C-alpha cells in the first residue's frame, strides 16, 4: 500500500484510538461471548425437555455430559483419544516437514516450479477420502491408514501456502540480495524464509485443522481406531447421548488446536506489521 | 435540472449572496474508553450560495470532523448544520463529498464509468440521462477516454479526477472537499486546483474546500476560514480579494497573494501556540500528512 | 518468440511432468502381478466399462446433484448469516464462541447425529454437506463484511447508497475476496462429505460404489473409482478457479497495482 492509503492521521477517531482498530474474527474475549455460550448450553438443555425436539435424537446437555463423564473413566476412551491425537500429530508432522521443504525447493528453483505447477494443480483437489479404500487395502486397520489420509490432506495445505509465500518475496529485496551476492543458503535464511513465514504459519493452521478432520474421519469410516471409531460404535449401539458427548469432545479438541495454532501464528509473526488474510489458501 | 457542464455562470464577484449553508454553534466531542476528546468547539459560520470557501487549519484541527458533521456523516454533539433552510440530520441529497483518500473512496470493483454512474442510479435517473451526465462529467475533468478503465489502473491524480467527476455528475448544490489533493504530487496538484476553479466557474456550485495548505487555500478561495488547533474555533474569516481570473504563475507571484499568504501563515502559527482553550486530553497528533 | 511458439512452450511445460508420470505408471505397472496394483492399462479399460454405463446416471449423477445442492445451500446460508452477523456487533459477539466451536467440529463427526434426525435419504446427505461446509463461508463473510473500508462506507452514505443497494454495491463486492476464499474451503469439505455421507447406509453414489468395490475386492474397479473422484475434484476446482478469476479480476488487479507502487 502506498502512504496515501493510510487513514488520515488527523481524524480524531484514529488519533485518540477511540474506535477500535480492525481485528480478526478472534477467539472470544468478551463477556457477551460467554453469555452466548451459556445461552446455547441452556438451549440444548431445555429444548429436549420441552419436547420441542425428540428426546431420543436430541438428549439434554446434562445427559450428554453424564455420558461423557462415564466415558472418560474407561480406558477405551483414553486409548481412542491417544490414537486420534497420534494420527493427527504424526501425520501433521510429516506433512509439515514434507510440505515446507518441498515448497521451499520448488518455490526457489524457477524451472522446478514451472514444470510441477500443473501436476500440483491436478493432485491437490483430489479428495483425500478417495484414498480410503486404498488405505484399507494397503494397511488394514493400522495407524498407517489414518496417517495416509491425514498426510495427504494436510500436505497440500502446507505446500500451497509455502509456494505462495516464496512467490511473495519482494522483487527489490531479491535484487538487493543478488547485488550483495548472497549465497543460496543466506538467501533462504534472510530473504525467502522471513517472507514466506506468515504464509507458512497460515499453512500450519489450515493443515492442523484439516489433519484433525481426517484423523477423526478415518476412525468414523472404519479405517483405524480413535475417537471417530468410538462415535461409530456409540451410534450403532444406540448410545445417543454418548454420540453427542464424543462429537462435542472432538469439537473441543478442534477449538484447542485452533487456539494453539493462532497463538503460535501470533507469536511467530509478532514482528510482522500486518497479519495477512488467508486469501489464496 | 440544468446540464452540469454547459450551465452558464451566474457569478457576479462581490455581489452579496444568500446563505446556503449555515453552521451554527457546532460542537463535537468524542467519548469512549473512559476519556473524552473535544475535537470541535463552537464553530459558527455560513457559506453563501455559489461561494468557494476554504477552511485551513493546522494538522489535527478537527477539519475532517467538521467536514463529516457538515456532510451529515457524523452527528454533532451540539449545534446545527442547515442546508438551504433544512437541518442536516443525515447525508443530504444535494451535497457531494470528495475525500482525500481517493484510493479508498472509489469502488475498485467498478470501472471509472460505473463509479461515476452509481450515485445517479440511486437517484433513479433514466439511463440516457445518466449516460449523458457521466460523459459530460468525465469530459469536464479530462478523462473522457478512461471511462472503461478500473480506478486502480489510473494514477493518483487521475483517480482523484474520477472522484471529482462523480461529485460533479451528482449535480450537488454544495461540494465538500476534504484535503482532496494532499496525497498527489505538486504538478498534479496545481492542475487539479485549476480544475476546481474552472468547474466552480462553469457550474456555479458552492464549494467548501478543506485543506492544511495555506497557499492552496489562498489561491483557491474567495474566503478563507482559519481554524485553531483542537478543540477548534474559528480564528479568522478572511475575504480573499484576488482577481477572479487566477493562474498558477501570475496569481501566486502577485504581491497581494504574498500578503494574504503571510497573514494566514501568521494566524496558523498563532493557532498552533494558542489552542482553543484547555489542553487536549488525547495524545498529540501522531504526525501530519504534510 | 511468436505467440504460437510461446503457447506451445507453455503447453509443453504444463504437460511434460504429468505425461512422464503417467507413462512411468503405465510401464512400471504393465507386468504387475501385484493384486492390489493392477496395470494402469487394466484400470483405464475398466474405467470405461464401469463408469460409461448406467452407473453414470445411477451413482455419479445422484452424488453430484447432492454435492451441488448441499454446496449451494452452504454458500447461500453462509453468506446470508455472515452478512447479518457482520453488520450487527452485538449479535456477532454473542454468537462468536458458539460458531467457532461449530467450525472446529470435524464435519464428518456430525454425520451420525444428522442422520438421527433426517434419516439416511438424499435430504439427510444434503443437510450433512450444508452443515459441514457452511462454517468457512459464514466466518469468512463475517470477517469480510466487517472489514468494509471506512472511507468507501462514508462515500456510499454521502451519495445516498443505502439498504439493498449498499449490500449489493458495497458490502458484498468488498467482502467477496474473503467470501470466495471461504467458498473454496467449503468446496473441498463438500466433496469430502459427499463421499463420507455415502459410506453410511446408502444405496447409491460414488462413495458407496467405491467402497462396495473395495469390500468385494474388485480392485481395478476400485482404482477406477479413485481415479473418477480425483477427476471430479480436479474439474470442480478448475471451474471454481474460472469463477474466481472472473469475479476477483478487480481484486487481483488492485493488489498488483498496490504491489507495483510499493
């Protein structure tokens, strides 16, 4: 942006900071949000009790919580949780290492980038769930099946963001680096990596979310164990409150992962003047 | 409704004019987060029909606040703005505003033509009439060829011309301009100043022009209102007795221009040191857009 | 270089690697005795037999129809609710944590619950897609609507652009880059949910058929199904890219000009 696009400095609103600066749709911090949450909780407690929704399908919140309290006292729950988190963590780790290193390589070597672009554009939209039957055939119900799905889904999120990031290196900075005859390692260290970092962090955040989706889905469709499998079992045995309890649990895990990823993003990019929107992801 | 471009000038310099715009004891205080900032304190002035009045004041003098209050975009804490006998409570249909930030006041998803035409569509004007007004307005600002370009394809000065064309096509009685040329280079600025003078002559529109540039205010205006620092009051209401035909070379080098300029400059220096009352509660302005 | 030569060159650049990879697969799998990875030739032959048949009407069409309906529903609902929440601060603050929670739930996990309510028919599957894909659209719309430029907003007000015109001329175009980014995420979620929803009590559909092939160890057929899903994903993303390029031409131009001025 040019300086002319900066808001006028002598508008009192901007000057006195009386109008809050634009903010991302950030995690809840206001009391109003808590009120909303509480209201939502009350709603799912009361709705089934009034008979407005069928109680067989939609038990009150207290029943869900009770079912969950029972569940967390079983070893099976903790095994399932561990399995899911392992599938998520290991898969995400592999996807990050592969995505970042390949992205930096392809992004910095022009010839490679051009010749791989079409292949990436073709493989990226292939839905990871298409690999479910293949995973089952190859690995059966091992952790590897889950990993295959998780890695495939998360890898593209990271790769694409890293490629965007490397593309974003300022042409002037690139020229400057060349005129000072920086070697490839120094260029990567001082020029490409800092520019790409915001994009990498966006990639990490998106990949972390997608990895959880696939880690749970794998269990749900019977490729592996984990919380997804627990949900499937609870459903087929008609334990409706437990189904809800487990789904809420996966949601809470998702919230935690999201918050962690955003905190990491903020910490890493605190020097960065503007957090970029994930347009282009 | 008369054609905006071909309208004959009804101006007779020096002839007394009926007041079109009345600003009466306007005061604006911002409150929030436990502190209050009095941006504008007690401003009273009026602008006659067909006048070109410049408002000049130091950075942070609440000029933008004042302009937004007049435009009906901000509600004054107390006091009233009256346009043509009617109190301003929201943006009046007979007023057009040109903002400083041309890059942010044009719709980037519309072509130049679309930008100029949009307000006319809102006025429920016929298609042919709209096309005519758009064509004339773009011609008047010298952009007849750029109608199908997008704003971001144009230079800063050209973008501001588009914003001016949009205002002109809207056929307002009053044209408000908020430091419209603060962000363009010197040569472009001079061209745009002359454009404003000539549009004013041809259209007979009333113009209220806010600037922090003393030379600009003297060069453009028939009258210059000098504002104090925030909280703002009017320090002086100065008639500019330069000849009506002005040009960048002769006008700016005339002795009278130098005198007027000198006078306004002195007033501004005074304004900087003598704020309009008690100290400001907010932080000092973080830099000036000079 | 002439235009034709340049065009031929970029075509070569685009096709070189895919051709090499497919050729490699073809050659290396040609004599494959491995039960799980049949020769590519077999897969391609099977592809024609399996999918250019009544399956196109009985399985592919229902899946794609559900996908289109569900995705459209998610976009309409997401943009509508997003505009509402983006414009109303109190409502937004009130619902923010609840919405963040819903977005964080892995969408397929909702399938068992939604099927409880809606049975296992087409409607249920469409609801699943809407419910899973709406969040990125909704939250991105909220963000986009909030970020409408202040000067542009003042400009609109001073020219009397309000109500419906304001929404159509100012708010939606201004939020469109974010909305479209959300729509892109929603598209891949929709495809996932289209497949997954067919794995639970279904009688037709792409996902259903492919899993049937796998369970009956019809390996070349299964591979052809994976291939078809891949092609579907690619075609949809291509269509989306065209749509995005058309709708956001101004945005990319604006960004380029801003970067150029830097």
